C-alpha cells in the first residue's frame, strides 16, 4: 500500500504562485509514475501533469503547459508541482496519484492510477 499526502495548497491572488508537495509513504515510489489531477466545483476531475519514475520525462495538460512544473525527489519519496501565473480557472482541489510501472512510461489517465491522496484546495482570487 502507498499512502499519499498532499500539502501546499491555499489562497493566492491571480498571477501568483504555489508549490504543492505530495509525500508518499508505505513504499518507495521510485518505480511509480506520479501524477496530479484536479477537480473544480461542479466539474469532473481532470488531468494536470504526470512524471515518469526517474523524473526524466513529464507531460502536462495544455491548460497548464508553460506555467506548471512537475518534479520529483525519489530520495525523499516526494513529488512537487510548482504552479506559476495562477488564474481563477486553476481553482480546484488538487489530487496526487501514483501507480506502479514496469518501464519509464508516464500515465495520464485517471483509471490508470492505483493510489490517491485526499487532495489539497487551491483557490485563486481574481
């Protein structure tokens, strides 16, 4: 079992930045693809970003490309989502997810992820 705990959410003004962290426990996640998803009020959960197990490859949703940066520190069993130039459309609960992979692939579909955190709220005021 892998437990994921997100942190770093909060209230920020439009144009500001936040850095989300996702700390994993229970198992070493160096063999796991890690991802972030978000769910805005009244909307379905959507993909934000994902990273392969080594951290050498990342993939982003078009809506966040160029503004968000995903990284990981396998020694700390933690992934980080740096979010810059935030706008009101980024307001959502952000969820960290993890799934074991046999290769350096990146998973971007919600159903491909086995483990999920409880989420952290990000609110961007305009």
